C-alpha cells in the first residue's frame, strides 16, 4: 500500500468509525443514500448491462454495487474492494440486509494492487475515489484496472472537478481529505497513457454535490 492509500485508509476509518464529529454523521447518511441518488444515472449513461461482471474499486459501503445490481436485475456477480475495514464492515452488513450475499462479494484491497486474475471483469468502476490517489498511485490503479478488464471491457470513473473558485476547492479538499482533484484533460491523458481507448466524457446531473463533477467511460482494446 502506498502512502496516499494509508492516508485515505486512516481518514475513512475515522470517518466511518464516527470519530470526526458532524462530518462522520453526514458521511454515514451520504454513503448509505449515494446509491439511490446517483447510481441510476451512472448505470444508464455508462450503459451497464445485466450480464456485466463488475468490479467497483473503492466500493465504500457497497451502496452503489447494491443499487446497480438491483437496477438491472442482474444475474451476474459483482465485486468490490476498499482499503477501509470499517467501510467494508458496513458494506457486508448492507449486502446481507439486502439478501445479496451470494451475488456481491467484497474484499480489502488497495486500488494499486488488485487481488484478481487478468481479464476477470467487463466493467471496472471508480466512483469518488481517484481524488485520494497520488499521480503515482493513480497510474498503478489504472494499470491494474486495465489488467483485470476483459478485452473490450469498460472503465467508468466519476469524480469532483477542481473548481475555479478557491473557497469551493478548499471546502472539497477539507471535507474529503483529497490528495488531488484533476481536470478532465488530465484524467483523459492518463487514461490514454495507460492504453485505454476512446475516453468519452458524460454528464451526470448531481446538483446536491458541493462542486461540479466529471464522469468518463473508456475501453480496453477488444481482442482481434
Ligand atoms: C467517497 S468514498 C466512495 C464510496 C463509493 N464508491 C460510493 O460512491 O458510494 C471513497 C472510498 O474509496 C476508498 N478508497 C480510497 N482510496 C482507496 C484506494 N487507494 N484503494 C481502495 N479504496 C480506496 C475509501 O476507503 C472510501 O471507501
């Protein structure tokens, strides 16, 4: 695990463990409801199919995985990894409560080193995770995502954009403990450098978010 991953791990242990006061209270509500608020648009716009075998990196409390699974009435198995044990405990609880223990599987793992065989997934999702990754870890995470995707598989990302207003940036950095917010061009250029093809930005309306967000889908080259 890299230093930025250890830093994010400590933050989410404190956040979900209730040690950050009001921020912990708000975060609990946001994480549990996030799947309901935004999973639908993301699933539609990223064209997720019921047959997709999906991995969510930084799955948090599994809110998104649960909603995505139900939304498409999927018969596929979904997987999630996260670096925070406390978030994963909550995820296990949520998955059990929905009766999805045989369909959604989660494990502790950093984005920079995924515990899956090559070409295991048709979709890899990062929702609100990449702000926690340094440039070095981001590149490792993209290479890992590329490795575990099947040929023709899709990478889907969604994250806050840096704002032109200094106070808004400072607010997002302070509530999320982000290492780095990246603009569209930077994310697209890193996707291309790590061999992803045809990055296509798309819009998700999320007026309740503190700043604007950016979503993108990119593809791994299909087999010849
Ligand atoms: C803002 S939460 C988003 C959770 C979920 N994706 C959602 O949208 O509801 C970010 C999650 O990413 C996890 N995370 C941060 N850095 C990570 C890394 N390097 N590897 C794996 N998980 C990471 C955190 O522990 C946290 O659970």
